[in-house]
C-alpha cells in the first residue's frame, strides 16, 4: 500500500517536527546539566574554602564509630560516628584511573552517637552534627592536599598549616595518595587491583600481621 502525496507530506512534516522536538529536549537537558554542575571546590578571594552545602548528595564512602588513631586510655563515654563523602567527579575518576584528580574534596562529618531513643533498645544511632572537615587536593598547596575545619555557622574556612597533625597523619599512614582508602570498602578493591597502595601503608600492614600471629 502506498501513501498519497498529501499524506506523505504530512508524515514528513510530523517527522521533522518530532526530530526538532527531540533535539530541543536534548539541548535543554545539556544546558540544565551545565547550569547545575557547579564545581565542588570553591574558594573565596582570600583563599578560604566555601562550605559545600550539598555534600550529603555526594558519593558516600563509609562510616566509622569511635575510631581513634592512637591509644586513648580514659576516653570519654560519648560515642561518635564519622561519615565520609567525596564529590562524584573525583570518585568516578578514581575508579577509572586510580588517581584523585585536582579539586577532589572529601567531607568528614562527625555526629553524636545515641543508644536509647524512640524504639531502640540496643546499639547506637546517629544524631547531631558535632563537626565537619574537608580534605582537598589542590596544587596550590605545597603538599598537594589541605584540610579545612568548618564551624557550626559553615563560614568559609582557612586551611590548616601544611605541617598540621592531619597532614602528617595522612601522609604517614594513608593507603593511597594521603587518603584513607583502607577504610572505604567501595574503593579498596580498585586500589588492590591497580596496586595503588603506598609503601608505608604496606609496611604497616605487614607489621600488624606479624604482631598478631
């Protein structure tokens, strides 16, 4: 069966209109993504880090409870949770290449732990935020990384000195490029597969295995 000339003309017009509509929709979506994809790492004119208010929409890496990197006898009875997030672009880049790109930003969020509440009779759950800290990879810093503490007002933060305790600890003990990948279960397999672990981390792991025999 063949279409008449009039019907063929209508079909061509409809097809063209549909193609234009689809193209327009794709273009609008691209513009929308470009408008909403604001950089995660933003500084003020005087070099302070702007608090990334949407960090809880980023990739969640892990939570720890009552973690401490040194022996702490007589520690407080208050329980603490720490939650770690990283900007999605950096997470995707690491999973693909094994390297953290410039402007990678981790957010460490510390929350109070509580036992009794609502229907809970055992274990702990998270409550109030007690502190937030950012860990940023940026070549503007001598070591390539910097830490930024944020107060409860979430005002722009000045970086800790490059010889801070945070810098020193991460440089000495972190598994990959001063980041504690050893505590992030979705990144650990990538680090193992690509053989990314630092020599210092591998030495510590071997020492711990020997001592625990």
